[in-house]
């Protein structure tokens, strides 16, 4: 995949080759200015999970289809997607339940989706090599309309169609679309829509329920009721908190999130009992569009690395980061009516996680005193080891010793850095920014010291390091 090509391209060259055991570094890492704290990371043999193809995806509102955003001619956005992919795009959000199928309309009209809009999406997906989890209106539409839309989507999207999602966050419909509203009401309505869809498109894959929360009282019971014969994927949404709350700060964003860990335990057990995988199909930092100056800050880049690896360790098969537009809240890619403005800090965290590659997740042990440090280890099928170390302390640099239990022949290191946790620009990976025009051209990776099977390097304050070992 593209990420593998990027990884290969980062390590070559006479000045950028990986360090070899016992040899002086070809491109030594400079000592960071400021205080140094000794720290260590040990990689164990216990398997915590895995990261497969399409793990790090994106999510957009259904009303995006009324914009010239997802079109085969949008080269800039295609380039930004390709840098992360191939992966999975999810089309849904709150607007899915206010968007009507308009089979005779011209397209690019607010509140509607027309055949030409789906055709444009198909061209976009083919150009960037992604698939789509496509949402249809449950709350304000009819089974017949949803079935007709899906039938056309199947024809137009072809192999680019991953699956269908019926409605968005139905656990919140009560008082908004229906009253009274219970899980039984939802299951009955959902079943009517699914039956019509399957009659029109017998081979389409259906997912659900795309709940906002209520995992134990809505998501898992729904999955148990419909079973693996009716859904191929259990879907759930997750946000750290309310973007309008005063507690939604940079400090909270980069702190540990025990609520997520607990919810993943419930999802993993529930999905396993049903016999399907699960995915966090819509997620980001804080809901209600994010917290201004927090969700669009450099802290989001470090947060999203932890977030993705936590989901993987919790048994999820992927996550879709919700976004779109150029507001002060969250979005990995900022755009104005579909025209790319910039890669936001969060995009860089996504990219570093993608660069860590696919494979088996191994347990790690971190010793860094009271500092806010996390570490993740990915063992690719082809061999070697990729280790990500995230230092969220804003003042202390780490002098890191990394022990893997492997014979270390070569190692190299790339750094994700930003001016400050609350900075909204100036983020780089190995000194490089990401733009649609120039792509991603990082400087040569650093070559850490290797002695006795131990890799030593620096992880500066408020940074993340990707260390690749062979």
C-alpha cells in the first residue's frame, strides 16, 4: 500500500540509511534543548490486537455530497486521501437523516442526493483507492426510497462500496424525530428498511447501528437481536466529551481516557458474542464540532495516535475521524466547500499512525516516572518492528532506551513535532509538511545508537517518535 512505499522511501540514501548495530550513526539525532529525563520502553511478546488494511479512515457528513468535494476532479483532496490510504471513507453524520434521495434531480443540491452525486463519489473513490461506508436516511425517509438509493449506489460504486449504514445515531432519535422511541421501535423500523434494501440489492453488506453511545443498552442488544445474518459489522460512535464544555481543554485531550477503554471492553465482548467485528465508525476529539483552539491544536495530533492504538488494542478493526470544512473545531483536512485549505495537526497524527504500518500489536512497558508517555509496537507480517513513542509532557525530553527482545541490525527514527500543544500550525513529520501540491517529503530519518540490542534515542517534549527496527 501507499504507506509502505512511504516508509521505504524514508529510509534510503547515503545520508539517511538506518543505523547498523555497532556502527556510528549515519544521521545522528541532535540532542534536544532543555531538560532530559531517562526513560525506557520494553516490547514484550504478548499480542494485544492487530491493525489491518483501512484501519485509519475518515468520516464526512452526507450533505458533503451536495458540494464539489467528492469528485474525480478534486485532485487536491484525492492527494490528501491517498497519503493516508487506501482506507475507508464513511458518509453519514446527522445530515444523513435530513438528506432525501432525489432520483430525477440534477445534483449538488442541499438536502438531496442525486444519481450524479453518487457517480461523482464513485469517481473520487476510484481515484484515491478508497472504499465507502455509505449512509442512508432512516429518520425522515421511507424504505422504498432508501432501497432505490442503495440500488443505484451498488450499481455506481461497484467494488468501492464497502457497506451500507441505515440512519445515524438512532439512540438519540427520541424527541427529535419520534416520540415515544424505544430500542424495539428502532429495531422494527430498521428491519423494514433493511428488508427493502436487501430486496433491491440482495448482495449488499449492511452495518449498524451507528449509535452515539448507550453501548450496553442499545448497540450490543441490537446486534444480538439482528445477529450476524443481518449485519456484517457492528458500528459505534465515540467522542471524548462535549466541545462546548469548559473542561474540554488541551490538558484533558492528552490525558488518559478510561471511558474509552471501558467502552471498548463492552464492544469487544458484544461483537464477539454476535460473531461480527466492530468499528468506531465516527469519532473525533469533542462532539458539537470540537472545542475551539483544542480540537484544531497540535495536541490533537498526539491524541489521535493514542486514540487509534487504543481502539486497536481494544479489538476494533478501525476508526473513522469525522471532519469537513474549515471551522475552528475538528477536521483532519480543512477545506472550503471541498477546496483543500490545509492539513490540520490531527492529520499528521493520523499519518504517523499509518506510517507505523499494519501488523500485530505487541505489549509494551513504559518507564518514564510520572511523565505522560505512551508506547505502541507493531510487528509487520514481513518482519521487523515499528515502535511509536508519544511524549505528551510539554517540558521534559526523553532520553530513551528501547529494548525489543529482537536482534537489532538496523534502526531509524522519524519525529512528529509542533511548536506547542496549543499551536494550530507548524506541525511536521521529520521536518516536512503535507500539501496536495508537494505531497510528503520528509528529511532523512535519524539513525539512533544501537548497542547490545538496545536502541537509544531522544523523544523531545510534546512529540511522537516512530522507530523502525530490522
